[in-house]
C-alpha cells in the first residue's frame, strides 16, 4: 500500500484513508500511555491527572519536586542502588555462560541439540510466577533465599535465553572458514576466539547482554519471592508504591526508566544494523 | 600399502576410524562449551521447578510430627469402632507433648486444617493443655515405689528391652528433645509422658515374666493403680476429639505423598470415603482457571484484532517509513512493565486522565465516571497493551515474506479486494497469527503483576492465587499444585509453539 494509484476509485480512497486512521489510532494506543506519564511526572501537585494549571501551560503548574523526592528519599535511593548492583552481575553471568554455550550450540555436531536448546530457552517460556515459586522453595532449602547471590543467580537464569537467542542468531551468518584460516596461520584456539570470532559476534553478544540487563533491571516477580527487604529493587519499590501508598514519585521514576529504555533501544538498533552490515547483509 | 586394504590416514590408522575419532572429539568439544551453562541452568532453574513438582505431592509432615499416632491408626477400622482405642489416644498424647515442645503441632494443625476446618484451633488448644494431664500421678507413683525411677540412668538401662517398646521410644524422643534444648539428659527428670508409656508397657506385659527385680516390682504394682484415661482427658480439652471425623482425617492424610493438593486445585477433596467435591463456598479454583483461560483468550483475540492491521501496514510500507513506525512498537516492548502498568493505573482510575477527558468532552457527567480499573476491563485493557508488541512482531516477520505480487495476481484474475485478501493474503499470514497467538497466550495465562495491580478481585488470574498461597496463607503445597497445573498447560502450548514456529526461530525485536 505504498501510495494510491491514480486510477483508484472513491471507495478505495475512502478505505485507504480509513485504514490509515485506524492504524494511527492503534499506534496511539501503543505509545500514548507511555508518553502521557512524562508531563504528569512534572506535576506540581500530588495528583495523577492534569491540573488546570498544567493545561493552561502555567509554569507554576509544573515542578521537579517528584524528581527531587526520588533523589533524596532513602527508600528510592536504596532500591536504585540494589538494582544497579544486581542487574550488571546477573548480566555478566548470563553473557559469560550464554556466549560460550551459543558458540558450542552453533557447532555442526552437538549431541541432543534440540533437547538442550529447549532446556536453555525454558526460563523465557515458563511463567514468571512459577519460576518464582520454584526458586522460592528451592532457594530457601539451600539458604540462598533472601540473599544478594540468590537474586543474582535467579536473574541470570532468566536472562540466559535472550543471550542464547541473540548470539545464536549472529552465529548463523558466521563464516567458519575464518577460524580455519586463522588456525592455519598458526593461531591457537584462544587467540582465534578473541581476535577473529569475538569481534564479529560482538554486536550479538552486546545486544544479548542488553536484553539480559533489562530483564533483570525490570524484573519484579522473582525478586519479590527470592529477595528479602535487603534486595528491594527499583521495580519492587514501584510495585509496593502502586499497591499501597500510591505516590507521584512513581511517575518520575517511570519517566527516568522510559529514558533508559529509549537509550537501550537505540543501542540495540544500531548494533543490529552494524552486525548485518558486517555480515554483508543490507540493513532493511 | 595394499591396494584392496582399508584406506589409511597419514599416521597409519584406517581413515574411517580416524574420522570417527575426529568427529567424537568435535562433539565432545562442542558439548564442553555448552556444559557449564547446562549445569548452571539445571541448578538455578530446573532444580527449583523440580522442587515445586515434588512439593505438590509431598506430605511427610503428618508422619514426621505424630509418628506414633500414624502407626497406631494404621490398624484402626473406622467402620468397626466409633473411636480409636485408648492406645491410639495415648500414642497421640505422647506425640503431641513432644510436638508441642518442638513447636511443630501448630504447623501440623494448619496443614490438616486445609482438609478439615477446625483442626488448626483444635491442635493449638490441645497443645496448650497436654502438659497438664493427670499422668503426673504415674510419675509420682513410680517415684514412691522406687526412687531409682526418678533417675535417667534407669531408663537408659531399659532401652532395648523388648517388653517395653513404648517406653524405649518415648524415652529416646524425650532425650533428643532435651539435647536439642542444649540440656543434659542425665540431670533432668523424665517427663510424665515417659511414665505414661512405662505404665502402659507394664500393663501390657502383665503376663510376661520379667527378670529384672525392679521391673517385676513395678509390674506387680501398676495393676493396682487407678488408670488415667488419656482419651477422657483429650475429650475434656475439646470434645472434637470424640468426633471420629477428626481421626479419619488424620488417618487419610497419614501417607508421605498425597494427591490432596491436586484434588484441591480441582475443587475436590480426599475424604475418608473417597474423592468428593468441596463445599460450595470453597469451590474457587475451577472458576479461577476458567477465568484465566477466558481472559487470556480475550486478550489474545484483542491483540490479533489490533496487531493485524498494524503489522500489515508495517510490512507493506517502504522500509524507511516502516523502520520509523517499528520504533513505536519496540518502545513499549522495551519499556519497563511497571511503567506501563502504572501509566494504565493513572489513565484508567476514576479521577484519572481518561475519565477527566470524557467529562470535559461531555460524554459522561461527573457523577457517572466510568469504573475501568480494579475489574476485568482494567486487566484486559492493560494486558492487551502490554502484550500487543508480542503479536505485532511475529506477524510482521511473516507478512514481510508474503510477496505483494500474490495480491496483484489475484486481483488481475478478477478477485475483489476482499476476496484477494481473504483467499490469498490471509491464509499466507496464518503462521504469523499462530505464532503470535501462542506466544501471547502463554505469556497471558502466567501473568501476575498487571492483574495484581489493576485487576481488583474480579480481574485476577490463577497466578495471583499462587502468590497468595506462597506469601499470605502459607499453603505451599497447594501453591505448588496450582503451579504444576499451570506449568503443564504452558508446556503443552510451548510444545505446540515449537511445532508451529520452532524454538530456533524465536526472534527478538524485529
């Protein structure tokens, strides 16, 4: 539907524009809820809706007080700190184990490839509440429940499918004669890996890492059960805030998180295009 | 080298064997790369799931807390006698004294209360009273008979005496309890419950010739004592102990493994008379499962309805425009779930943006603000929004592969727009609908956060009930059973997804 042909009938024209309007409305439905909280987070009042002062664009109707609250409140700062200490460690574990395994899985002869793949992808498929319940039961048995490492291990397990999927996808286009060439020139497997293979699959590894990071950073169900008050992360604090004492600071936090996701999304998109260019595919 | 011999490799081994060896080595190397992750996932993820499956049938608490009672009830036939014999009451008394000391009787009471209401308070009440039963009369009488009976060492010598099984077992448990308390059994006097066991053993062994002089003396003496009725004492604490149903419940749930939790998830219960449905007011799980399925279907259907036109537009626009629009799909996908849920909470509430807007336009008046949150509508709207990208992305990737010339060919052969779409384009896009639907459905039936925050009481899913049983009611067995049922449903769908799409073809972010 790239443009209407000049011979289109009136009916076709009407349908063409109606369809575009419908699609526009659906896009609006997708994006508006995310955009609407941005102005609301600058509300000078403790309301969750636009005040008359805001609608008349009166500067007094806007303020940064909810952001100030976020940056000065001890609960929020503690949860921010917990989030930024848990997520990178979980990401490191997922990326480390995941990249190795993806390279292994991309070899031509792997025994039980399908079964292994099914097990490795399962944390993404099993509902979070079930993973959370199981981990709560099992981690309390082995003494990991309510500890930093318990949460990190749980989040690493949840991030692994994303690393496997993205890295495997990069490896599909990997030319194996490159490693053979490197070996024939005298490089040992470790040198080959770091000098030849790694630079080529790096975009996949990084985007897998970003997926793993966002999985851990946004995750709330598992940490709710596996963690204790000492591991209260940002999403957990938001969840409590939404359920109990709903405060507009949540909107300020949400706006910051939206900004973070925009940055992550842009990074992933750039990496994807770079990877396709490196592999000689034209970016779509 | 002989001409018709096997082909040899450079080092002289047959080429076939040499190749097989190389292949084995390669397989081994590939497997070693995968192994660390496999072990990691098995420990951090698969073991917890297995633990949950185990807990859904595990029931050793009854046997561990009141072992003597379980043993004694094994031979009790509820058909033959109204109440269990005095021996069973006595065994229960012994178990209860030790369970109370270890603070385990309330946990067992809570466990049995899932099957028969009232048992929890019955156990708590009895636990408070068992320490004050009249069995101290036995203790006094034994001490009067011979001061050595106050000495732990005397009982130490009785261990292994075949004529006194109850005494030996009660004394052993008493000793363990004292040691758990970091006290020295030698400097403590045995509790009344041990003397009760001794009395019962000696009464049982009246006809046996006891060689030990002190025992023989006691054997002769006990026959003349006034017996203390444990059953009367227990029934005096609470007359529910005279209700055979209580004993039947204990008997029914004495096994180490029970289907009870699974029956409970299906609104059934295991009673002494077989499987029955639960009382009307306790039947909630079938309704909850039905609601979860129904709402997930509605959500899946809404995402198809909204996702299909958008995917179609994306697939048919020039790549430059499509990429810009795709960002509008990917941004919600990348935005935190909590952010999206909080914005829906802000938008949908009665003093929220949508209601304000509708009042301002004049569609509704201030008194008639719509209730769109804390009910099913709220859950459906918010979850449709949250899961929509998961429908659009697979649809888009399938539609991109349908050549536009198909539609043109259909039209040039005389098909109307509708026929061309319905008979040619739509069937080609069905794999995308299938993949997207299964994905959305799998994600929807296990959702917890969004229904919890915007669902109220009518819009919650089975997962919310699982969470409730883990953190509030502490009925972990039932939580595990409900989780297992949900997991089975998801795995079935996962299998279907694998057949339709293939796990290897899962794509992320366009």
